[in-house]
C-alpha cells in the first residue's frame, strides 16, 4: 500500500540507526566537499573503513564505500542499482557491481542455538560433524560445512542474529526517504519509491530460506536428466525459514582459469554449456538464476557445472521473453522501427521526450552493431550502449528486464574469460527456432483467445454499472474533474525542513566529536574548551537558526497542517 506523507514520523522510531546512517552520510558528504578543494592536507583527514583517503577517491567509489559501510540492506540496495544503468548510468552501475556482502560471522554458540531451536534437536544428534568456522559469511547468513549422522556431507546456511530486525528497520527508513525524494524533481527521475519497493521484495525473499529451498527444487526439476548441470539438493527435514541444509558441491570456481587448465578441463565446452544452460532458463523457462558471478559457478569432477546460491532469481513472462529476443534480432537486422516499438512497449516513455533525437540515436545504435557477424557480436557492449541511450532519453525499464540484461552481460563476461570466442548471440539461434514453434502452437493461441474472452466478459459486466454511476453523478451535479498538481504544500515543506535541520544537527555533532579539521582552539584551548571542529560548530549554529525559523513559522500559522 502506498505510504502517505503522514507516515514520515516513522523515520524517527529508530533513532540509533537513523543517527548511524546520518553519521556515515555526513562523513562521505564532507569527503565529497573536501575532494573539490585544492588543499592537499585536508584531503587525507577522512578515512574509509579500510584506511584509504575518502577525498582522493572518485565520486562513484565514495558512493559504493558509503553503501558498504551502511550495512547489508544498503549493500543490497547498491547491488539492485547495479542492475539499473537505465536509472543511475553505466559508470555508477559498474562501480556498484564491486559491492561485496562479506560480513563478520556470528559466534558459533549463536549458530548452535539457532540450529537446535529451529530443528528441535541437539546439534550432535543431527550431525556427525559441524565445522565451527564458516566457509562464507554474507549479508543474510553464514555457511558451515557439516556431515549428517549416517548421511552425506552437506552445507548449512544459518541466518545472522537479528537480521530480520535490521532489514525491517532499514527498509522503513528507506521507504520514508524515498517518499520524500519522489517530491523532488531532481530525484524523481530515479523512481526512488519503486526502487525501494523492489529492494524490499528482494530482501524479504532472501530472508525467507524456505523460498530458496523451493527455488532449488524447481531448478533441479528444470535440469532433471541433464548430467552436466548440477543443482545442490536441499535436505527438507533439516531446513526451516532460518536454516537451510543442502548438498555440498566440491569443485573449482569458474574464475580459477589456471586450475581448470591444469585439470585438463575443456574451457570452450564449459563456456558453451554454461551459456546454453542460462539461455534455456531465460528463453524456455522464463525462470533464471539471477546471480551468475564466478563465485556461484563451480566446475565439478567430469567437467560438470554446479550452480550455487538461489536466493536471487528472476522471472519474466512469455511476452517479455519474446520482446527481448525480438529486440536483439532487430539490432542484427537493422530494423529501427521494430526496435523503437519494442523499447516503447517494454519501457516507460516520458511525455516530453524528443522523438527526433531518440530516432536518430536508435538509427546510429543499430548502424553501429548491425554490421557485426554473430560470432563476433559483443552483446555486453551492445546492451551497455543501449542502456546508456535509454537513460539519456529518461526511459525507465521494468526491474525484471533490467535484471535480465545484467545477467546476460555477466554471463557473456564469465563465458569469454573461459573462451574468448564465445558468442551469446550465436548460441541463441536454436532457442529462436523453439520460440517460433511455441508462437505457432495451437495451445498458445487457445490460451491467448481465452484470456481475451475473459477480459471482454469482465468489461461487459462492469461497463453498464460504471456508465450508470457517471450518468447519476452528472444528473446530481457532482461530476467533477480534479487535477492533482502534486506540489509540496506548506506542511510538507515544514516536514522536509525539520528533517534537514535534524540531519544537519546530527551530522555537525558527529564532526565535532570526530574533531574534523579545520580546528578552533587547538592544544590547551580556552576555559577548558578546545579542539572544536569549525565546520561542525558552523553546522550546529546553522541548524539552530533553521530550527528557530521553523518554530516561528509554526507559531505564526498556528497549525502545522495549515495550508495558507
């Protein structure tokens, strides 16, 4: 349900977390300001969590570092934005792909307690062996090696302590901030509420391990009978919403090229089969593994490909699959009108878009890539350029399409590290033929006719009553047309002013406590007062002035919600 502006006070329910966020943002905002000053001494005053100078980093790098320091939810936000070059641009999207979700692991006693509570038995009664040290610790949980009593070797994924509370707190804060951002023209183009809504869905799905278990079962069904693709099987009786036990896969990461060569693996064949597996998931099943980075792909004994981590998956409708494939074929076929139609059908077009400029950019784009043969077609470069063009004309794509494009780009990148000559476009031909056969299928056309008939039936039922209501309103003289100007009224302005004042006060307080240079009264100081941050002091004074002005405005109007 859409949040109203009255819900903004919810941002203050978690004061401690809100203060932490403001502290980090203040530090990185100050670093951004210092980076524009030509004072070398000041540029080394603010450090990242790794000890590097923040002011000497690029703007995009500082954004990534800030999100990383803010924790799991914000890291996931960055990862989500990395799939949206149509919103944030290709350069920032590329930088955000470097975000890693490695976090400090929980104590083993917590892990033991969680497993025993969730599974209802002592750890020793369930497992012959259970490694206390995790093999990995990501944003949502950590993974331990184990061996089931009188059973196979497995890995056990355990949720971090209090992760659901942390995620819900951060999502609450982000939702309120996104609502405010929607009212600012500069930020509105980034669709903040939609981005946060996508993030919330993704995070809540990842927190529920039962969903990942079902994903494992579904993908195992897709590749049933395929001996060269391995999906780890979940252990249902040892899995809950907070604990997931699954088959252990032992192999070499697909990124470890040297080890693969030493083992005698056929890299060209592995790259081809990996790409075909993903194309099958996308263009035949419409359900795909959405995180194909090298850490989630193993080469097992016998050159079998193992896929890991099914917390993030993508789904696309049959129509969307057809549109995406036709888009790729339109590029190769120099068909600018079809490409334009498909982009318009998939995306959201701004009403004031320059049609002539868009048509010229499309023609130039198609002309650049249409002369390339299939075996030499660089899909990653083509999709990257197309996303840049889409963003330039302020066209926004559905999150599913943006995710799919990211997967295709990552897939080609991984495949070409194994086999530089691999071409995704060339491997798509068999899938195009199967898609054409599905389009001609009588079953597909029967489903389409039935869907249209149901829509017409619903329209026939609703139309008389809707027309009757309109006529009745006209007769009563109550038929009005309302235009929503969507402007920030005085009350909203005051709320925004209050948030800005609070943010400035807290950020300045942090600068004072951190003694951010330049420093006033260094050394012994005066009357016991020393080492005051000039910037922090100025910020405190400014926030007090802003607060006083706000109180006067409220007192003058007599009512915070008064509109005049």
